[in-house]
């Protein structure tokens, strides 16, 4: 437990100091941390899922607070919570299924009743952890009911398994699901890259902005399939990740041209497709990306160039953005755009007025509204922005959307 | 020659109809300024296109000393005044004639009046040929000019009553609106007839003009009043006269139109032409290694290699004048940048070169000097491609050289050319900037947040002037790589006490929320309304448009061009690609250090881009504030204007 606490603190401090950046890295670290939390947390013999959910949520809350802008952290926490709930759900269903089999379907009414009962129970459990006892009780009551009527051996067996084996089984299942999630995060770009040939044809001119590993793999995959195409890379000031991407792509044999961000509008009339990686995808289909992305999207819209976003599902955020330019943004150091050495005199607070005469705006993210996005290519296929809300329903449970549930306490 | 002028007078009313700026059919907005309170008149009608001027008047109105006077007034009178005096000086001359011709033409009177038109324009010539009459007339003019102007004012003020005054002066009886239309038609017919007659009479038109001179006393009055001050009058007048002669010659209009179409630009993917050009080149350019395919039609050279070579050649280069050479090197090194600065430097170098010029034996000045200027221009182009404003200035200068009368002595011709150049610089650039500033400042309100992109000197003047006026506003300076010109602007603004926000072009969408107006400079405005400007301007305008923020383009009219362009690729300028690889002040960004060795990697440093006209709310120019759709009007009017300065 101490060990886990230490790990949590380490990641929290890393996030807070922005030592870890990039949605993929943070997602992986978060998932790994949560895995160790799940494996090492002490669970009470009864009501394990609720306890586990609480533990994960506690850790998740800390992580999210450490860097609220890094939406991938919250996404992964929610995904893990969802996994736990799913496992829990399937456990209870298994139990019920077992009964149903044992009943043999001779009494339809009872089975119906049973389902009803179960769904009510599951729902109540999902909604309110405090009512979790209800969940525990209701299957029990059902079992008692069934045992009373059928007297099955399997029920006997289950009961003997219950306290230890079942908890171990549950935890094992959750951990393996989290492992799958980590695996997904690590390999999603490969899955996406396989879709490249479906979208890139010969002699195409593609523009990309900033640096994204997914985009890089996507383009390289198309190149490996003997598609030859031109590539413009906007440098993406003030991080200049475009330089790095261009260097890597040129090394892989792609015909790459680096342009300044200001030249995007000039060049986009000769571009067939814009492919970008993003920081996060919001529930409305809007996109949070590196600063300057909105400009590229607007230019693409002006020239009717498809604006394609490649993204792993871990970037899918179940929140709807409200004023994302401010609320989901953070300002970086002015020194990145204006050298302190040259402008130190201007940045001083003026005597008397108490307000600095010179402000420097250096935001790190940009919000692209869904109407400017033509297509999402994810590791589970291509989707239109308006469908994003549905994908979110697949990956997150509605009870986890708000992680910070205990501000009152 | 009569033909030209006549056609112009006919076209004049048309122009005025197009002029959506002046709802008042009264064709003299030009002298509102003369009235006592210029700022008021300006604020009332900020968009002013002065009436098309009569070329002869203009030429006459521009002797050397006057430019000095004008400059002075520009300096003293801070508000709109600087604009107006020049306007009035230029615009006053056609004025007396037009109301009289409009108002006072009934019945048979018109023929005489229409003669007056020609006469007036010819009066310069007359004056030059008969200087003594001029001298005689001068005092009378100065006396009579004022009353005429007075009457003008009263026309403005009292309408018909004022007109009556004019009528009285002209000793013409009838003036009523229904008649007016008729008379103008009749006038036109009369003009046509007269012009036919003039053609028939051929070159002796001179004489006939001189004869008719005596007929109408009011019109020629203005003309000499312009000329009376200053000794070099005779030179400038004679220049103007002859130039007018030439212009007015029997050139068929189609030919002229054809000539107006700009020559196709050098395409650098045309190998034979490039080879040919290389033979003559002074600057030895080496081709860049990793060229961008898309821009093969533009010169892509290694940067930074030519300068030492050229410097060493400084004393060996006979054909190039040292002043030209110096400016060329400054272009090459990037010491002079910005459309206006480059244009002024070029013109001043030309002036110096012309001052030191002497016509070789058995050659004519006009031809030899034109050839010389052409060679200088090609040298400049080798150093750095010309901006469109510079092209216009060169065109102006060449026109002036070719229009020099053969009778002129060499020193006189040189003096005339130098004064023309001075005049161009003063009026078309310096004064125009001031006028733009006055116009644009009316659009700044307290509490505004203004966005400026890059470093445009006009925009800077606007901001500083508004600050001096005590307006409370904030400035957002948006900058872009690789030049980071905004930092220099930022420093100057902060030094003057403006409160500024600085950000990169990528942060536009973030910063645009708070911006209320966008002020942008331009390298050129093309006649389809496209604004050709520093790369990134289009992005700024686009984002502003997306956020429903008005975009104001500030551009002097000498940078307008009749060319059209749809994208930023067909015509552009490429900067040094190495500038992209290096990020100033960021040692951690060094991914592209040896980019030239990687065969698949190109760096593209685009210098300009074309902003589509639908992003532009307004273009502020020295002729007023116009929508981008009206650029062709300015181009048409202005071209005539600057040819005849």
C-alpha cells in the first residue's frame, strides 16, 4: 500500500511539473499505475467492486487534479472504472445465468422476474456505491429463493468459492482487462496505420501539423505500401515538433517539405488532405490539438480540403467542452516566444500602474469545433464527428463522467 | 490630342456615378477640405474619392517648390489638413470649369464652354510659349482665384443660390436641373464635333488653342495661379505640356490597352530564358539544392553567398551607379525591408543616378536614360525581386522619362525628373501614409483591442497616432516565424507607452476572442480585391473573419495593381530556407541542422500570400476607405492619375 502511494505521488508530481506530456505517455503511465493500485489495494471480503471503484477513483482524482488539462488521464481512470463495473456486472450476470441454467427455464415468469431483479440491482449498484449492499443482498435473496426452490449443487459450489476465490478471480479479470487497455494504448497506432492505404492514394499531397506518432506511423504505412505522395509539414511553433517529424519522415523516404505555420493558408490550396494527430477528442466531436490547429482547420474548410484526425480511443474524452479555448487550455512560458534577454525591460511591472505593459500569450492548445473535422480515423474504424458520443457510451459508464464526487466531504 | 481629352471629359460623369463614395452629384468633394474645418468634413464623409482631375492641371500643378510647400503643410497640420491642402492644390483647378460647364450651358453657349475645356488644358502650353502673358496674368489670378473658391464654398453651402453666383461670374443665364442633363448631352456632342475638328486641323491645334485663350476669362485663371510661385515653373510646365502632347497623340485606344497589360513575369522553369538572363546577370546566384517542386517557376537560390562576391566587385562595376549598387546590396542583405522603405530607397538611388547622369554623344537622353534605368532595375531584381509598388514607381519614372520633351536641355530634364521623383515619394508614399492614418484613426474607439500582424509601417503610424490622440486601446501584436518582425514593432510600441499583447500566429484563435479590429498592411492590392501581403496575413484575416472581427487593410494607392491572382503560388517570393531550420533564441530546437544533406527534405520559406477579398471588410487607402470590390476603380483612376502626375 505504501508502495502504491509512493507510485501515485511520483506520477502526480510528474504530471504537475509537466514532466510527462503527450496523451499516449500519460495514458500508459496512468493505466499502469491504476493496475498496480488494483492489484495491491486491500479489499474487504464483501462488496469488493465498490471498494475497488472507490480506491481507483481516489487515485484518479489526485492524478486529474495534478494536470486537469491532460484529458487522457481522466479518460484512462474512467476506462478502468468502467472495466471494474463491467467485470462486476458480468460476475453478477454469471451468477444469475448459473441460476437460470439450473432452473432450466421451466418457470418463465421467475426468470423474467429474475432479470428484472438483476437489472434493478445492477443499476442501483452502478448509481450509488452506498447502496451497494443492496446489490449484494438482492442476488443473495434471489439465491436463497432459488436454493429454496431448486436445491442445486452448483449453488453450493459457488457459495464455497465466494469469499476468496471469487475476489481473486474478480481482481484477475480486472487486471487482465487493464492489461488489454495498456496493450491497446501501445499498439493503437499500428492498427490505425493499417487503415492508411484506404485513405491515401498515389500522388497525393498531404499536410500535417505538429508531431504525432500516430500520424507518422500512418504516413509511413502508406509509404510502405508503395504509395508515393508529397508531404507538407507545418512546423508548429512554439514547440517546433514539425521539424522533428519532418526529419523522421524524410529519413523514412517520404518527400517532405517544411513550411512555416503562417504559410499554411498559402499552401493548402494545393493540398489534397490534412491529416493531424490531436491531444483529445471531445464528446461532441470537437478536437483539442496543438495550438494553431484551428487555423489549419479553417484554411482546410475554406479550400474544401478534408481535415482528417487520426486518434487512438484513449484520447476519446466523455466530456462536452464548454469554452474550451480557456477552460481546457494552459499557458506556457513567454520565453518560448519572446526571449527574456531581449524583452526583460518591457516585461517589468510599470511603476505606479502596477500592470505590466506587455503581455505574452502562449497557449498550448487549440480547440477545433466538430464542424471543421471531416473524419476521425480511430483504431476501431473511421467515424464522423457526430458519432463520437456513441463511441463514448461504449467505453465509459455514465456514472464515472464526474470523477470528483466528494467535494462536499 | 483633343481626342484623348474629349473622351475623358465624356467619361467623367460615368466615373462619378461609379463613385459610390460621393452620393452628392456635385463633383467637387475635393474642396471640402479647403473649407475652414477639415476634420469635420472628413468625419462626415470619410470615404472620399477626389474627382478625376484634368491631366494638364495636374501636371501644371506640380512644380518643385510646391511639393515643398505641400510637405510643409502636411507636417504642420496634423489632422486631415495634410491631406486636404494637397487635394485642394490638385483639385482646385478643374473645379471652376466644371460647374460652369455643367451649370451654365444652355442653347448655343455650350460650344464656347466646351472650347473652354480644351483651352484650359492647353493653357499650360500657351503659357510656356508665351511666358510674358503668363506673368501679366499672375497677379490677376491670385486676385480672382479666391473669389472663385469663395463661390465654390457657397455652392456647397447654399446650393442653388451659390450656383447662381457662379452663373453670374460666368455671365450665363440659365441653370436648372432638367436642363442640365440635356446640356451635358449637348456638351458631349459638341465635344465630339470639336474633337473631330481638332483632328482635322492637326498639329496646328496649338495655335487655335492660343487663339481661343482669350475667350473665356474664368477658366484659365486657375491654371496660372498654380504656376505663379517658384522659378522652375517654366521647366515643369514645359514638361507637362509636352508630356500631354505625347499622351494626347493619335494613339488608338486598343493599342494602349494592350500596352497596359503587364508583361508576363519571368518564369524560372523556362530554361532557355533563365540561361539568357544569367549571361547578363551581375549577381551570381547559385541554385539551391533542395528545391521545392511546386515553386520551380520562382527563383530558388542559395542565400548569403552573393554578398561578399558583390562587395568585392564594387569598384569594377562600371555600368551600375554606386548609389544603385549600395541600395542593391542593402536589399540583398535584408537591411532595407518593407515595401515603402524599399521603394523610397530605390527612387532616391535613381534620383542620385539621374543627377550624375550625362547623356553620351550621339544618343538621346530619353532613350539612353530609360535603358540605364532598365539595367538598374534588372540589377535590383537580381538582388531581390521587386515589390509591386516598386514596379509601379518604375513605371511612373519611365513614363516621365519618355515624356520628356526633346527641346529640353539635359540639365533641365534632369531637374524635372528629380523633382518628379521627389514628388512621387512625397505625395504617393509619405503623404499617402498620413492620409491613411487620418482615415484609419477614425475607426479606432476607446476600449478597442486592435490586432496588428507583422510589422507594417502604416499600421504602426496609425497605432501611434491614435495613442497620441489619447484614445484608450490595447494592441495585440501577432508575429510569425521566421522573420519575427512583430518583435521590432512590439518594442517600438511599448517604448511609446502602448499596452501590448504579443503572441505567435498559432495562438490566433485564442487571442482573437478579445480582439475588436484587425489592422493589416499590404504589399499590394490586386484588382480582384486580393490582398498580397506578408505571409500569414491571409491566416490572420481568415481567423478574424471566422470570429466576426472586421479586417482593415491599410495600403497606399501606389501599391495597387491591375494584376489578378487567385492563390499564393503562381506568383510569390521565396526567402532563405535556412531561416526556417534555425529557431532564434531556442537552442533546443535543432532538428534540422543538416537539412540540405537529406535528399527528401525541403524547406520552404514563402514570403507573401494572397488574402481572398471576402475576408476583408475594408481597404483604407489614400483615396478613402473602400470595399475590396472597388479596387479596380481605384486602379483605373489612379493609373491615369499617376501617369500624368
